[in-house]
């Protein structure tokens, strides 16, 4: 654990004490870079607090007042929806506290873990819970962690099928080279990278949202099933000439589809495979 991580962890422990003193509080955890031990001098503190009943505005104000020098930045979200966020700064460090009703959180978990819906925001919170350090209500948090760690096979299939869609950039590169399409080209690259990582997250039973773009290499290191040199190949797409990058993207998609066919042969890959090798041909100009 780095000195910066230890510093922020101690800061979090102090800052959550007034919130834990509220009898409505059932569980508190710290997540993000503090929980993973990857802090630097720009890191913030991501804290998740769970209640039977959400705290009132007066209760939040009292908790902040007990944290010396806490400067409120904003409160966002709809309390009526069962969750809201509170952001404040203490000693120059931004603290993001997510306040959630337990009933709301457990209902959100079930949409992914039981109904197998692809909800990126909830996926991010599931990942955050899995890596978190419990600060209060350890028994409840460990129950959630155990539930989340049991990644259902049905969810894996749903995630793969959701992301197994690729625009054949390699097939239209000749056309794009003649057009004002730079932004669109990079949009397709980003979406393709997102879908490659999404498919592989399903194969590896990992919870994925684009939040993992921030530390892509570390996320990929968790994958037992992945194309060779995946991190370098994905990163390289954005540093190559478009004509080269398009072919490299096609190769990455081909490798990814092959992994799906090997590890989850029940998934229909025909639509993705039709894109491979395809090249758009110009239509002939009729002779007059």
C-alpha cells in the first residue's frame, strides 16, 4: 500500500465517523483507488454508505460540520429514487459519498444478477463493491460480496451477446479515407474497443463498464481468456495510420470471436463473423 493510499484511507476513516454515528446507517465501504491501493496525489475518495432510511439534509449537514474544514461541492441525484451523491472537499481531497437505501441497492443488484440486464452503471457499482474495503457493517457487505462474486453463467452469456457486435471499419476504410470522417472514425474505434472488452469481460466473468478504460491494462491483467498482447494491441489502434489500424482491429475482432466459439460455443457468432473479411466495393459507373 502506497503512502498516499494510507493517507487517504486514514482520511476516510475519520470522515465517515459522523455518518456511522447516525443510527440509520447500516454499512459503509470505501472503493476505487483507495481500496485497490493505487492512489496518487490526484486521487479522490469514493465511499458508499447504505441505510434503511436515507439521512435527511439536516443530518448530512451535521455530519459535514463534524468533519473540520469540509467544503460542500454539490449534492446530486434524486432522494426519492433511493440514492443520491454528496461531494465535498477536505484538506484539498475530493470526497465522493454515495448514499443509498439498502432496498434500492439490492433491487439494482437483482436486475443484473437475477434478471441478467446489462446496466453499465450497476455493473460499475458491483465491481466497486467487490473490490471495496468494509468500514462498517462488515457482515452485510461480505454477504453482498459473496453474492456478487458468484457471477452467473446466464449473465456471462447476456454480456457477451450484448457486446458481440462490431462495425466493419476494415471494410469501409477506402471510402472513409476520401471523406471528412475523422471524428466518426475514432468513435468507431472507441466503440469497438468497448465491445471487445465487453465480450471478454463476459468470458472471464468480470463486471465491466467504460470506467475500466481508466486503467485498462490492469483490467486486462485479470483476464485468463484474452487475445495475446491485448492491452498493447488496443492501445496501438489509436496510434496507427487508419488503414493499418482498421486491419489490426479486424484481427482483434477475429481473435475475440474465436475465443467465444471455443469457450461458449452455444453463442451464435454468425453475425460478427459475416463482417470479417468483408470489403465494400464501389458500384460501377455505367458507360454512356
